[in-house]
């Protein structure tokens, strides 16, 4: 009879979590996977303070490198962090952090989708979700109120440790990598709400390097040309109407996807009579001036009160 019981017991799950890792082993493995892994990936979805939905894909390379891409609200920004240096790409993101004045918006247009230097504080700060000690204090230990074994998450055998802040899924087999975190309604961690995050690629091969051709706003010569109109000369605007403008370059001389242009418009009493366009070529250096000219073709005589305006268009970074 005892032999039959042993055989039957071997064919079934052991009671009282016998044969299963202890909760302490699971928690230590999850925290260690964040602290001791050379690299790992975090990706998923979350909501911000305004309730807008976002997706995040973050690759962390210890000790001090990250590549984070956040997408939402029709915009995308990528941040590469290497020690104290931060590099960003994302025109809509830049526009929100620049002034609304014409010069600032011209800078945004000039940058386009190029990489630019910024403060590391502009990148997502996720200490509770990416560092072992903080993760353990926030989600594990006394924060765990329920354990569920034999759970499948992302195709892996896992153990679920739940608490008021989140459901945490940890790989059942050693070394007990952290697999998934799902925040509970009402919980906000590292500024993220309703987050549903997947962890993977522990100790994988990753290369995070600084981008090339980076714009530095402290050195405007790294920007493509940004021409602004200094003055307009209409002294030769008769028949035909030859107009010219003095331009100043507030940017550099390289990287533009097309030459800058200036459009001249002749108007009288609010009605456009004609226009012409001049190409800025060659480019001039930062803070230097140049003159462009073209001829506005129209019929009739130029009234003394007619007005000529000039507008510069800078296509920005390729």
C-alpha cells in the first residue's frame, strides 16, 4: 500500500508548495535579475498622468547605458543615455520643450528628426522598475499578499506574487528571472499608471553607442542653416520689380535636406500682385549675412503704398 501511495504521489503535484521555489528565492532572483544582469529589455504599455496611452521599449546595458523609445499621442521620441550624456531624436517631443516664439520653432524645424543633445532628466526615470533594490522594496517582501504557482506568462512557467501595487510574475525555474509586471488600478510607479510590462533578454548581446551627427544647442554651428530676414530692399521695384533681402544665418552650414529659400510677395491693399522666390546659395557661416534677390513679374504700375514682404524657409536637417 505504501508503495502505491509513493507512486501516486510522484504523479501528482506535491502539496504545500513542496518542490517549488520558496518565495524568498523567487524575490531574490527577480531583484538580482535587475541588479546583476549585464543587460535586459523592458517593453510594454502604460498611461501617463493625463490618461494618454503610451508604449515603451527600453534596453538597459549596465552600468550606465540605456536606449529608450516611447511612442504615443502620434509622436515618438528615442533617448540614448550614456553616463551623464543624453541624446534624443523626435521632433514633436522637442517642440514641446522649446518656446513657442518663431526663433524657437525655427530651431525645431531645423533639427527635424536628427539627434540632439539634452538633459538626462528629459528621459524616462524608472528606478523602481529597473533597479533590484528599489523593485524589491516597492513590489516584494511585505508588499506581497498572495502567491499563485504554476502560472503561464509569455509562454513561460511562472509564479505570481501579488500585492496592492502590482502582480509580479517570476520565472519558476532558477535563476528566477523577472518576467512581467502588471500594475493594479490606481497604482502609479515611476510616473506610470496601468503599466503592463514585459522583461526579457537578460544578459543578451547589446551595443548602445552614441549617435553621430548630433546637434548641440550650446553650439548652433552644429545646426543646418537657419536664415532670418534682416531687411528688405525695394528700391529697384519698378517695372520689372527687382527685390532683395539681407539674411542672417543663425545656424551652421551643413546637414540640410535642401537649400533654404526666400519668398518675396508684392501686395497692395491686402491683395497679392505677384511673388518670386530666391535660393540661398552658397550658404554662409553662423551669424554671417548674405543677400538674395529675384524679380517679381506682374502687369501694371507699382503703387507707392504697395508692400513687399520676404519670408525665409529653412527645410531643416535631412
